[in-house]
C-alpha cells in the first residue's frame, strides 16, 4: 500500500550517497540501525519487543545500506515486505465495502404512511397495517412494518391467537358456514341479540338480524334469509357448524338440511370448536361495539350493517392473502405516493378508517 511505496522511495533516496561513499554510509547506517533498535528496546523493557509501523518502515528503508550478514538479526525480514505487498494486492481487489447487500431501503413515503396508519388506528398491530398497505399495493414484509413502528417507539397492539381446531376446518373450509349468537347491551342496559354467519372459505360475514327476543321462530326466519342471500353459492356449502344453543331448534336446522347441508354441533362449553365465529365476534366488539353506545335495535342494526359492509368489501384477511372477501384474487397495483394521494374514508363517524388512492 502507501507504506510500501514510501519505503521504496526512501530506500532509493538513501541508496544515492551509498554509491559515492560506500564504506562511510554503511557504517553510519549500522549505527543508525543500532541506535534506533536501542530506542525501541528501551521503550519496551517491561514486555516483549513490538515494532510499530514507523519502526518497521525505517528498518526496511535502512536494510539496503548494510551488509547481508546483518539480515540474520535484522528485525525486518523479506517476509515482512512480501506480507505488506500481499495485503496491498488483497485490499486493491477487495470489493466488500463497495458491495450493496440486503433488502433495498423502504421509501420514506411508505414509512410515513405506516406511521400514519398506526397513529390513526391505535388498535391495529403490525400485521393489520401490513394488510392495509397490501390493499394499497405496497407489498412489504410484516417484519419491516414492525421495525418501522419499533424505531418510532410505537408499542405493538395486543396479539391474538388463531384457531386451534385446524385440521378439520382447513380441510373442509370451502364447504363450511358457521353460526353463533352474541349479545349487545344498550345504553340503558337492555340486552339485544344478533345472529352471525361466517363462510369459512371466503371469510364472508353475514349479520342476519338483531332482536331482543331471539325465539326459535325468529331463528328460522334468519336461516331462510341467509339461504336467500347466499343464492347460488349455497351449492358449495356442505356443513353448518353451530353450538348447542336452544335458540336454533330443529326447524332452523331443517332449512339447511333442505339445501343438503349437514349440521355439525360443537361440544358443550367448547367455544374454540367454533373458533372462526368466536374470532369474528371478537373483531366486531373490538373494532366497533366497544366504542359505541348502542341506543336501540335500529341503532344496533345500523352499526352492524356498516361493519358488515366494511368487513366484506375492504378489511384485509391474512387467510386470503390480505384481501377482503368480496375483492378479486389479484392485489391492486402499487402507485407512487409522491403522485397519488391516499385518502381516508371514515366509517361510523371515523371509528373505522378505509384508505384508497385519489382518482
């Protein structure tokens, strides 16, 4: 490297007077070497002799002015010069510092959008934000979203466990529709009941009705309404999964058996056997009902109808590659955030947000 070049230049300059005054130059060089070596030794009396870069430089430069018999005890050997040269050649052909490795950096506009989604939706975790970004056409990893949030000091949202009755539900998902009741307490303490149906294959949500008196006749009517809404899609369904609540009855089961569907009842006090429905009921509560004071049945129907539309047409789902149930299979193309503005649509007065590109 540079040290090798300087050493060669110094040796050439010192070799000029040696041609004219060989004997005197040799003696002076020997004295210089001995004196400098003594200086080094005195500096390191407490430990082993160690030569610094400047020491090795001067010894190498003076080595050309002394007889060969000195080379046996001279502290700089030819191997030292060769090692310097090898390091110089290796550094010259080392492209490690010039190589670009790893993922490309996330654009600043995408980072800003991630932080905006987290700020406007405190209950969203990094995977939920990743799904919303995927719906906008920005396919970045969930770990990247987590790293952006972590760097900004944003705490993660509570994690939720997935289904456990996995083998059967996965194998038969395309042919299963699950049903379950959940209750809603109004602002005056009156209890209402809503009936939920969920198609496992497409994750499509159906909230068929809300009532304060969920009789068996009312449940039968909701079953008829569902079969009418499903239309031709009911031909692909083979199983109805429900619990053993007395509100269903044989009459409501007969509606589904007429469509050649088999009724599967979960075990008593085993809500995890209907995990998908339990999960969607939890999402309805966390994302809507826990933040709204329900006044009456009409108000509850309005809130649930808006959430059902948002769930089916916009909300991304991990089981469907971050696509909503009613969306096409192909994700939308990403747009440049510098030229396309992302607009927010407020659902239920801003309780739920949807994001789309400005047309």
